[in-house]
C-alpha cells in the first residue's frame, strides 16, 4: 500500500453514509527504532467533510495568520476530524481492476471522531 | 564598494524584472503613449515586489528552502506542476527575448546584424552559467547594469518642466487612448515588476550565497536598494520617451528608438553608457531567466542544483539550462521579433504569480519553517492587500489582452 | 460545526506526530552531504513486524485494514510523481524506494544517512553526468577553485 | 534591422480575426448584411489609420536620428540601427495598407490615398539611411533631406485626417 492509495479516498460509514474525504494520514513515531528514528506508525486518517484539498493545513494548526486567509481556510475545513486506524474496516484495494471507480475507505460501526489539531 | 557588492543580487534581480529587453521597450512604449500617467503602477509594483522578494528571501535564509521547493511542498504536485509549466513558459519566453535583446543591443554598437549576434550571445551566456562563480557573475552584471542610470541622467539633462511632468503623474487615460488599453498596460507593467522568476532567482541566489538567519539584514538591504532602483530606472525610461518621443509623434516599436532621447540629452558619450547598460541588463536578465529555469525545474523535481556546485554535481540542472538556451536560439532562428515574444508572457504570469505568491505568504507565517521570524502584522496586512491585487490583475489580464489585442 | 457531536480530545501520543501530507510528502530529500536526491513523492506502508521492510511489497500481500498495525516502510520517489499528478498507480517494480531506516531527520527537508550517488533514484543524475555534463570541458571544475 | 515588422502585421491579422468574429456574431444575431458590411468598413479604416500612424512614427524617428547624427549626438552605427528599423516600419505599413482587403469601392478610394501617402514616406526614410552611409562624419544634414522628411510627414498627416473624416462620415450614416 502507498500513501496515495489512501489520500483523497472517499470515506463511508459502515451503512454507506458518506462522511468526507481522507485529506491526510496521521503518523506517530513510536514504533521500534529503525535506523535513527522510530518507525512511523499509521495512527489514523484525517477526514474533512467538505473538500479533498487540504494543502495548507490551517485547520490542524494553531497558526491564525495571515488574516483573512488562515481563518477562511479554517472555516472551509470546519468539522475535520481524526479517525484512529483500528476504526478502519476496509481500505481501497490497489490494482483493483475488477472494481474500477473512486477509492473508498469504510469505517467500522461505532467509530469515534477525534479532534485533529496538531499540538506543537 | 563592499556595501555596493553586498546588494548586487538585489540589483541584478531587479534589472531582470524591470529592465529586461521586453520591459525596456515596454517602458518606452508606455512613456510615448501615456506620458507619465502609468508611473504610479511602477510604484505599486515596486512595493509589491519588495514585499514578495523580502518574504522569499527571509524564508530562504531562515529555513534554507528556496521558493520552488516551498511551492511544491505547500501546493502539492498538481498545482505546483501547473505553476511550473506557466513559470517555465514565462522564463523561457523571456530568455528568448533576452538573447535576442543582447543581440539587438550589440547591433546598436556594432552595425553587425543582430541575427549574427544571436549564437554569440547565447554562447557567452552559457559560458558564464557554466564557468563563472555566482558572486562574480552578479557583481559584474549588476555593476555594469547600473550604467542604465544614464536614463535618469538624461531626464535631468533634457531639462523638463518639472511641474508639468509631475502633473502627468496623476492616473488618467489620455484622450487618444481608450481605458481598456490603459489598463492592459497597467497590468503589463505591474506583471513585469512582479514576475515570478525574480523571486525564484532571488531566493535561490540567497541559497547560492549561503544565507542564514544572520543574513536577514543583507536580504532586506538587497530588496530595499535593488527594486526601488529598478523602478526608478523604468520610470526614467518612460519619462525620456514622454519628453522626446511623444511630442515627435513617435510610437516606439524597436529598441533602437531608446537611444534617441538619450542622444538629444547627453550626446554620444551618454548613448555609449546607455548601450553598455542595455547590453549588461539584457545579459543579466538572460542569466537570471536561464538560472530560474534550472532552479524551478530542479526544485520541483528534487534535483541537485546551484552554481556553487561543480556542474557535474548538478548535472540535470546544467542540462536544463543548456536546453533552455538551445530552445531560445532555435526560436530566434525563425526570425521572430524577440521583443514581441514577451507580449504573451503576461498570460502565463497571470497563472504563475498567484500560485507563487500564496505559498510564500503562507510559509512566511508558519513557525515550523520560520521559528520566531514569522511575518509581523504590518507585513501581513500589506502582503494580503497585494494578494488581492495580484488575483484581480491575474483575472483581468487575459480578457484585457484579448479585448485590446495586446495593447495594439 | 456540522451539528454532529463534539469531537473527542485526541490523547497525547508517546512519539513525534507527523501528518504525511503536511510534513513529509513533496519535501526535498537531502543526502548526508545536504545534496538534494529527490522529492518525497509518496510513502510505502506495510504491516509492522520484523522483515516487513526487507523486500518490495508483493501483489499477494494480505490487504491491510484496521486490524493490522501499519508502519511507513520506505520513501518513494520517481515515477510515482507522474501518477500523483495524472492519476493511476505505477507498478511496484517501478518505485524507487529509500528505506525509512536511512532517514535521520524530518524538518523543512528530509535528511538521509546515505550518499545520494549510492541510491537508485539518482540514476538519471548519474547518467546525465557521465554522458553529457561531465564530458563537456570544465564540467568537473570546482567553482570555488578560481578560473 | 528587425526581422519582421510584426506589430503592424500581426495587429492586422488579429484585427482581421476579431473583425471576422464580430461579423459572424453580428450576422448570426441580426441576419442583417448591411450592418455587418458597415462594421467591416469602419474596421478597415481603423486599420489604415494605425498603419499611417506607424508610417508617421517612422518618419519622425528618422528625422530625430538624422538631426542627432548631424549634431554629433548619436554614433553612426546607432543612428543606422534606428533608421533601418524605421525603414522597416515604414515599408511594413505600405505592405499592410497595400494588401488590406476592403469591403466597398468608397473605402478602397480612401485606402488608395493612404497607400500613396505611406509610399511617399518610405522614400525619405530610406534616403536618410543612404545619407548616413555616404556622409562624412558629423556632416550637417542636407536641407533637402530634412525638407523631404517634413513633406512626407505632412503627406501622412493629411492622409490620416482624410481617413478619419471618412470613418466619421461612415459612422454618421
């Protein structure tokens, strides 16, 4: 699997209800040490209910300037949340020639939505 | 002298933006058709490029990341790729104009047909890119380009009625021109002042010179000396044209016409100085655009780049510049008018400028890159006003170009 | 907000938190001498465990989902860029991989412990050097050494 | 010497394209032939004025260069470059007016007069270049050359006025 298999994929709840798109992958460097750094573990998916584009990340940071770009983008991405990886039931199949179409991530029933803010 | 050399990067960058072959002629066209009534646009452009270049220089000095690296990081491969395509179109079109412009300028001093000068000019540009150290390159072309101060001297020697000249400064559409044409030229001048390759060159030049956070003062000095000087010279050219060519009923369409007001003001000597300045400016702009081609492509794709490395250690970067020069010579071999080529760069600038400005503004506010050197409130206020101006100008550029038939 | 329940606070994580797109993708990858070797075009993800990063992932690898712990095994560069721009997915055989264990730092750029020339992904640079630029006179001239 | 007098020529091409588009649009909208014809002829006249402007500008450029050269203010090679650019602009204007297709005979009459004026302009500009080549350094400009340039300038201005008058009459109709 590669990161872009997941990025921009549509996110569905178990009953098929669409909840947004994967805009980013949350990684945590707490795996076993591999070389110098710990190996990044896929901790969860950052899901935006409105848009696939999240190139500036204002909705996840505490940066409020420059006004009005930062507040506008933050507003545009309001409702962005984090789902933990164990709450993911199915991911898009790579090289899936039998099921062409938009890539889809399906969440487990009863999944939890966490705050996606990054703390420095 | 040392102070002067410290600002060579800013001077060379500004020359490439305000005084490249296309702009030399455009400034004279504007002066001969609109008098001084568009000088305010140059003023607005100077402030804009100062803000823009200051932020990109600061990001390069503090984070070590040049502008196109930032564009790729913030915009991702698609939007950055679009920007890359548009930026390459602008830089290569300008490079074509500059190689042709060097040849035209040499013709003014030699009576040898400019078509014969084209391969010589391209080879000379390549040799400098290949062999000359970055600092020597910027110092020599920057200092020789200062000979264009001759245009400002010419304005004084022409002894104009200063009151009348100042009265022309008010923004107004001359009776014999229509508003669409006026605004088309306003956008062309603004776009020329704020061409994206200036910040690619300026920020990468900072990296070439090894700037760190300690060099922020140098960066600021470069910005505050270089761009206002470039703006002043470009207004001087317009003033020369307004004083001599406009009353004579001359429409500027060739570089040679730039020498006429200078000859009237200061005679053969000043003409010689100006020709040296034009050769240096077009040569400097050719270096700037060729390098910007290499910088933007390398930074987007993660290639090793820079004149501080041996060419073999930045092989693809050098190959890209060689190919750009080959393209320039090939285009000029079709007998196209090198000055007319730049007319169309307005279109590509309209795409590239907002896509370059936005990521720089965003990163200049990001503490992960800038630490405590993030933009202050005043800087952000000015920068945001200019973001709006840039977007408006970009949206208006193409319809105005079509409506006025490129200012025809 | 969207009218949904308020979001749960995210517990503090025991290690450094990085968001792939925000902190890793499209950053410059620099070698041990700070020479750019590529951009980080994509990340390879694989199941955690010994030997996970040893070979390229294969088509018959079990599909990954929330029941498996997934880690970043390698940085990808090269042809992956084309598919990120235009869509699609390159075959795994065409990925240029740099194993995560070579990464020494993630900042405004990603730094590696290796020399760039030792990596597969710089083969075009070496090809241009050996066949074009290095062959031109002065191509290996040090700019600091004077003319 | 500039390779192509591209501004005037390409401007004509662009104008022709715009005219064609405008025509098509008008015809489609109103299905009214005469209206399209009128737009076409006004456009042609506009194009002729532009070319006359270019010819006048070339004459003025040559005159300024000759004066500066005679006063010893302009190096010979630079004056030569300026005047040869002017020759090219002037002959470009003749070519453009000469090949312009006009919709009716009245417009064609105006066009012919403009063509004559622009042809008159080319002569003195070209002879300015000849003078530059033959004269000893810093020789005073021969009065007949300056007179010829002035005459050319007057001829172009007169034609310009005539075309504008024709255009305004056309518009009034």
